[in-house]
């Protein structure tokens, strides 16, 4: 059995990927009393204007399914995945060699495959058997490219159950740019490259090299002399731009993906890091994101963060609510990205976490007080829908709706007043924007004017005037930060805190830890 949850959107609609690969192992597996419900969450954490990933193949097996070995020719199944994002042959190979295994392609739950763009997040839940599904494997094409991919070479690298049958999770790991592989089946000409300028599958120049560590795109930091330089700084046939730095996976500490595997009762937190959450805010291009997991026994908390801070010095978990600086509670052993560590938690620590009073802070030589910060918070879900306000600004507030769709969206209505101070007037600001972890940036906010009340209302008289940008960052299930920047000088820009006014809707109380 599997359950879907997705927060990304399909791109490159002209490309027809293979249907979602479902092995007979998946279709035939009957959950037993010993089955364990495990959720796999995959995030594309490459930078904006960076790299995409094809729908990700995942497999659960006994530890003997080997996807590839370095310096050895790729299988035909891997060739089709690495060149065209076609997972079906790998699924068939898996089914034939692992009769009791389980595999799937994690993509759009509606069945329309689409690449995972930077910042997107998908998840799927499986019922696993400790006997048959002890180990986890994954594979996906890195796009655009001729035949670049990421996958685990060691079939026993990710153990889900120990020899006694106990779940070993929660597990979270980061896939770095240094782990990108070249399948060796297509020359890196950067022409007829999948999801860039290719119009039909399997149209690149064939080669017969073994699987190697990928040298990098032509003109990259790792492969500066290679030509032609088409991908870095180029634009795909679909109009997608690939920045020369953001898409260069040979840059130091480049991160591509984060994979998190949780079991029953594990609580997942997913939040962004940026300079705006520092107190006071700092002006930095650095950013990042984290996943945090509180285990089912509530005795351990695992943090897995990536960031782009330069000259990084230290990183910690501090205690304080959003907008306040607090002392160090848990220091990380290393601040270099990616950061990953597990800390023992007490009942008091758990209470502080659930209240939204822990934050991750990454410090640097330029910003010794902290360059990027993120309040440890749950990802934005339907439970955040409702009324929100600032008690010091009572009389105005927000109606927020989180849509339950394949591409979750935050719809925000800000009922407030015009800057003129006219006590007889109100201002309604409305907009919607995509959700990324615990934040949403709404760039299409409008202010409405022109219509009249009641029988005199005429829809054609409504004027929707561009107003500016709203950014919501939720720091806990009940608190958040609003940043606004209007194109109208009389409204200006600013930041303030908000808190929940109404409780979660019925049926959505469990969406937030």
C-alpha cells in the first residue's frame, strides 16, 4: 500500500516520460501484521535556477540489488534512466532479480510524471516488511544533461531495518554534487541533451565508457576547458534558464537532494534558513533549508541542514521564539554544509520544540552573530488555514487558506486600512503563491477598488491594482512572520509577527506536531 503527497509542479510538458514504474512486488505485496508504515520524502535542494531531477525511482530489497559500480559499464536499464529519465526498465530489472522486493517511482500523485524543480518536495508512504525490505535504494537522472544521474552504488548503504527486524530510522541524508555520476553511454556534447534541447529520446551521441564520477558540465568549475558550453548559462527549449553557478554541481559543497525516511510516530519539521530571520535582519545572499525529525519516542532530534554561507564558523540550535535572540542549547560538531547531527532530547526539550522556541543559526566571519537563521517549524499544510493576526495590531489581520492540491498554494487576504488613515475606508489585499517548506512568497498581491455594496455591486467595476509582495514564514504551528514590500510608496515595506487567532479546521488538527 502507498499513499501520496506532493508539493512540486511538472515542467517540460512536451516530454513523455515512461509511466510510473510499479513492480509486481509492489502490486502483490500484502501488508502483514508486522508491516511498518514508512514515509520517504525527497527534496530537490539545488539552488534557484539550478538543476532538476526526474521522478525518482526507489526500491526496497534484501541488500543484493546493485544499480551500478564505478568503472563498470552501465546496464541497459540504467542507460535509459540516465539518458531519458525512463525508470520502467530499471523497475523491470528490479522485479526480475528481487521477487519479494517493492519499488515505485515517486512523482506526481495524479500519475502525470514531471521533473522535480529546485525547492520542490515529494513524499510517498509504503508498508514495508523487515524481512524483505531491509535496505533502500534510489536513482534519478540529473537534468539537463546527456547522461548524468545520482544513485547509491552500495546496495546496503541505507539500512532501514536491523538484523532483529527493528526500524533503524528516522534516516536523513544529503546527496552532494560530488555524487553525480556519468553513465558513460552518451557523449557529453551538451547537444540533444534531455530536458534541454532534445526533441526525441535517445538522440544523443552514443559512447561505450564505464560509469565514472561526472567531470561537470562544460565550462564548470570542475571542467573549465570543456566545450561547447551550452547548459551553464543556457536556456532550455521550454524557456528554463540554468545559471552558470547555480547549475554547476562541481561548486564546493553543492547539494542536489535530501532524502528523509520516517516511521510511524516520527514528527517531521521542514524549514528555511535566511538572513531575514536574524535579529536584527542581515543583508546576505546566503540561504538554506533544514529537515528536523523528532523520533517516535521523543528522545532524539535529528537535524539535517544545507546552506550557502561562505566563511562559515559555527552553527547551533538556540532557544528563543521568532524575533528574539537566545542562548546556545545544542552546538553542531561542524558548521560546514551539509550539517547533520542527532541530539538527545528531554521532555522539556520536546515541549520547547513543539512551542516553536528552537531555531538553527549559522554563523560566519562576516556575521558572527549569525548569517542565516531558521525557526524549527513544520512544513506548511492545511492545518495552517484560518485567521491570523498581530495582537498589537488588533483590528486588522489575515485570512489564510492552504490549498489541498498537487501544487499546494497559500491564498492570503489581508484586511487592513489605507495609509491615508481614512476611518471610513478599508483596504483588502489579496494574492496567492506557491509553498516552499514553511514559507510562501506571494508576488501577485492586488488591492481591490471601485465596486459598490449590495444591489449596486457590479463585478465589472472591480479594479484589481497591483500592490506588491507578501512573504509568510511560519515559525511554529501558531506563530509566523509577515514581510511586505509594496510597489506603492504610501504603503511602503515592513515586517511584523502574527499568531493564530482561530484553531485548525476540523480534521486537520494532526497536520502540525
